[in-house]
């Protein structure tokens, strides 16, 4: 595949074929030279990565769906698995709040944090609705998936997509991925897998996600905000500013009243 | 007030540096507001108190950017990136009216200038022993109340 600047690229992560092997996590860490997690006993079943953060840019989520009573063979989903990643949102919350403009949109239409510009204010950490970003204490900067910006510039596909043995993670031009996803959804629906649905394929969440998903349950089941709840951080601005102005006016009026009283006394 | 807390999925770990900043900025702004009100209410007997207010405000305000910078951690020397965009090919000033942090940083800068000028005015007035000029007037009131809260 030829990778050209000026075109939109992304991931289509099809969770219906994910086997939870974490090859994507490992490939990501190797290419991006991310540290390993401290060995720890999390008692969290298969999910010993825990979360996306400064050193985990791919995270295979495991949602336990083991039924209470045994189901007929081949008929129960034991786990929902999803290889999570930065969604490279079209309307990116992180980019909206970043005061240094460290977060930019690249020539591949992906969201990228420039390490030399970021000063570690952590505004984006709070803003990202998918808790993707975290601070690396050593560099004092914010880290997340770069969609292998360096590999794309060199004409290579991202490491995770390359490593994924089931093609659960597919990389490509966005329009092509969307076609693939639509075909896959139709195939699943025609097989009677009606719970399958696409997340971030259209512009209902954050103007569309460059890294979108095929899910086997509602977005809420994966801890993802649904279309109704997907709102940008500036939603709080009007309320916050109005509150500040009202407090200020009340303060000033109270001050004036107090001074006047004293003078009259 | 509605804060859609359910959407802050990860805490940014803004701890006592930031709490300290809000506290001191509030004190400084509050002192400035009260001083301005005292002066506006026009009683000459209040003038010493007003000047004291401006001094307080001036002494406290430099601590604010220091705390904010300390909070950045290892990237502290890049504090000025808040104001200046250093992205290659897109250099210039950074101001995002829709990002409260960006707005706050600029307000802090502008308020510091006001606080410094007012304190200077108060000091000159003290030295000459006469009443200070009605510095900056109502404009500064409206402005720095917001500054104090930002
Ligand atoms: S998922 Fe989070 S970090 Fe990635 S682009 Fe969207 S808001 Fe930014
Ligand atoms: S931590 Fe860095 S990337 Fe995130 S908002 Fe602050 S300056 Fe921008």
C-alpha cells in the first residue's frame, strides 16, 4: 500500500475477530520503545495491562461475559475483547484544550502530540473522553498513540496493524476502511449477529473517528461514550464563565454595599 | 452549576501547586478589587488601605506563575509555550478563547501588568505624600475580578 500525505488514514478495529493475544501491544511497545509495565499482580484476569497511558498506546480490553449457567456450546460469548487505542477524533477534545498547540493534525489527518512543544500542563489528560493520554514523568510531556507517524512518513503501516494475526486491526485510507467495515457489518448481520455495530464510523461521535471499531455490544458495554454523551470539553465553558461572572458581580456589589453602610454609620 | 463530571475520565493530577495558585491568585485579585472599590467609593481616609491592597496584590501575583511552572514538572522550562506557539511552520502567539487554560494564562499576564502598575502608582503616591491618581478606574475592576477568578 502506498501511503501519501494529504490523505486520511486510520484504523478499523474489528473486535469480532480479536482473540486477545496482545500482539498489537507488544509490537507497539517495540517500535515506539515504550517501557514495560512494572511486574504486578493485578488480579484482573487477562487484562494485566490495565489502561492506555504514557507507555501503553494499545490496550486489549477484556470484558467478562462468562454466563452464570453454561450455555450450549458455541453459543456463549465469554469475553468481549477490544484492542483500544487513540481514536484520532475528527473533533478532538485533546486538541481543543491544548494551550500550547502541541497537539496538531498531521498530513495523514491523524492527531499527534509534538513532544518538543508540549510542556506537560495535563489539560489534554483531563479532556480526552477515552482516557488515552498520560504524562511521562521523565520527559514531563503527554504521550499517546501517534498512529506510527514516523512509520507512515517512511511508507510503512503502523506496527500494531502489521502484527495483528487475525486482521482485527486494519490500517488504510479512511474511505477504504469504511467500505470494509460496512461490508463486514452486513455480513455479520446476515449471519444473524445482530448485536454487531460500528462505533465512530459516521460523524455521530466527535465528528467521526479515524480509528473506529466494530463492536459486539453497545458502546457503553465497552466503556465508550455513546453518541448522546460524546461532547467536547468546551461544553462546560459557558456555565463556568457565567458562574465566575455572577460570583464576581455579587462580590463587587456586596463590597460596595459594605463600604456605603460603613460610611453612613 | 453543572459540571459534567462523568466525562472527566482521567484526573489530570493537578495538586497543591495548582490549589496554591488558585488561592494566591484569588487573594491577589481580591485585594486588588477591594483596593479599587475603596478608591472608587471616594473617601480620602480610605486611601492608605487602598494602597495597601495594591501592594498586597503586587506581592502575591508573582508567586502564581512560579507555582504554575513548578507544576509542569520536567518540562517546566517550556512554560512560555503557553503564550508562544513554537510549532515549526506555524509560529506565532497562542490564544484559544475556547480553552479556559489559554484564557487564564493571558489574564494572568495582563492582570500582573495592572497589579504592577497600580502598586507602582501607590508607591509613587506614598512618596510624594499626595493622593494617587484614580488609576485605571472601573475598567480594571471589571477586568481583574474575572482575572482573579480565572
Ligand atoms: S481519543 Fe483522546 S487522545 Fe485520541 S484524538 Fe480523541 S481526544 Fe485526542
Ligand atoms: S500536556 Fe502538552 S499536549 Fe497536553 S494540553 Fe498540555 S501542552 Fe498540550
